[in-house]
C-alpha cells in the first residue's frame, strides 16, 4: 500500500520560509514524477510543483521563483522549500505522484497545514 507522510508545516509570518517533507513508500517514488499540491477549504487540490525522477522541475506561476521542489531518491523523500510566503499560501499541503493524483478515490496522506499570518 502506498504511504505518503507530509510534515514540516506550521505558522509563519508573511515573508518567512518553511521546508516541507514528504516521505513516500518506494513503490511509487522510484519511477514516478512527484508533485506538491495544496488545498484550501471549499476548493480542489491544486498542483504547485512537480519533479521527475531525474530531477527536472516545473512550477505553477503562483509559486514560481519562491518555492523549490527537490527529492532525495535514497530516502524516498521529496521536499518543498517555500520562501517569501504570503497569506494566500495558507493551505493544507500534500504530496503525491502525478499519475496517482488524477485517479478518483486514490489515497492521499494527511497533509501538513501551512498558515501564513502576522
């Protein structure tokens, strides 16, 4: 069974930084393109950043230049370094493989709450 465990969220002031981690089971991590998503109440999850197993990255315009996604293949873990945080970045953040994320009913982790507020 696929496991996704997100961590690293918290309360941060505008302009601050956080680093999120997502530990995954090896069965999806080794070959999959992984992504970071976020969700606010009443809205669908949105894809923010993706990283291939080779390390190529892509970002949504809303976080480009502020967020950096990376992965440690030896640890089956991906990271999201978030800088210059804004109140509108407040959300629950999740990770998943891009291929699994589009499957209705696929499992997700518990997410990690990020709150940007003064």
